[in-house]
């Protein structure tokens, strides 16, 4: 896994001035594109597209120090359709327009190349089970969420605050199928090369009852699930998510399926549900 992730980063570094095929990047890391994007984001703290953007703007700034190089040529070289688009991105990252970056005394930013290294961690037990579930239905409140550099809009606190106590009790009441309780489901995750990610967030209940007009319905297909028990508050939940991606998944025989991720809460207990599939053999890639 360590070797594959670093080979993926080397591929990116070699193609900063050309098209970067994320499917090829993921292939070098021996995992699916979906799995690679989520794993990279959890391990590095930024999306893969944002990392590529920062690296391109870093090396572009170095090239601007060459007085004979035209700004338009650098813009095209690093994937921008026009000098204006490049100038906006450059100023957003470095704080100055490209022409000012030629000044030898101008302070610029640099985002160094990442590398994944072995560290000794873990050693703390994780309680989990692997189950296969038939399709089920989630009824609840739906939010369209945008994430830029890890910041959600709307924030999770705003989403929760937008659900009244009466509605929350109604959702708890209609929960009549496993997983029981309030479920928080993230689906349809996507990201673009500008570093923005979008997904749908459902807060509701798994039920066989029909939704009323005030609620949305999410049909979840059958999946193989890794289900992790979580003890403690929301801080523990966040730490558990991190450990699933950085410790459990790399050492297991599974990878992420292109399916939902769920947090289930009931009676002050929580479970994390992650849709998974068996890893393919390296020779099949």
C-alpha cells in the first residue's frame, strides 16, 4: 500500500504539465479511483484535485522566475484555458498576480511534494463486523453539501440545527428496520479539479414506511458493509473515521465500494457503516 501510494504521487509529479488521469493514478496505488480519492483525502487532509492544483501553482511560480517565459505559455502548460483563469488561481494561492511573481524579492507560497512514510501507530482495538445487507430505504431530511478544503457548506452543525426536536422524534419513531436509530448517510460524493467536492447528506431513519411530503427518500442498494462500534462522543467518531481509512482498510482485504457511508446513532451508542468490496489481485489491475 505504501509503495503504491508513493508511485501514484510520482505519476502525478511527472504529469503536472500534462493531463493527469486519476484512473491511472489510482491504478498505481492498486485501488479503485473512488477508494483512492477518499483514502488520499483522509490521510493528507486535502482532496487529490486540490493537491494537484497546489503543486501546479507551486512549480508554475518557479518557472515565472525565468524572465523570457510568457505567462500565457505557463498558463496553458499547467492546464488553464486562459491567462485570466490562471491569474485568478495564481493570486488566490500566492496572493499576487503572476507578473509580480517575477520580482526576485516577492514572497510566494510553496506546497511541497507529499510522500507517504511508515509510522508505528494503531495497537488500539477496533470492534467491527462484516455483514451483507439487502437493499433498504432511508427517509429523512436531505442537504446538498459543498466542501472546499475540508470546510462544509452548510456546516454539519447547521444541518442538525435545521431539524426540529419534533422532526427528530418523528424520525426515531418510524425507524423499524436495521440499522435502527438516526442514520446520517453521505452519498453521491464527487470532486472536481478545482478542489471542490459535493455530496448529498441525509439525516433520517431506515424504515419500510412511506415518506411524507416534508421528507426525502434514499434507496440504498444491497452492499457488503464493514460496521464499526464507536464508544464516546463526536470526537471519538472523527478519530474512528480516521483510523478506518489509515489503519483498518490498508491492512484488510477490502477496499471502498462506490456506495454510501453511514453513521448510526441510538441510545447514546454509535456505529460507522462503510460500503466495501473485496480487493482485486494486483495482477488483475
